[in-house]
């Protein structure tokens, strides 16, 4: 996703749609999109 658009314009809904997960599932694992980014980078 980051190859196509900037992080500031990506929403949690966008991430969930791309990953085929429900928002509830996302928030069980991550606080926000920045938390997800830190997880991916480490």
C-alpha cells in the first residue's frame, strides 16, 4: 500500500480491506496504523 500512497492518506479501513480482516480483528492486535507500521519495521 505504501508504494501507492502516503501513510497519512491510508486509513485503517483501507488496511483491513486490503488484508481481508475486520476492523475489530485489527484493533485486537494493533492500537492504530502507526502501531502496525512499527510492528512491520521491527
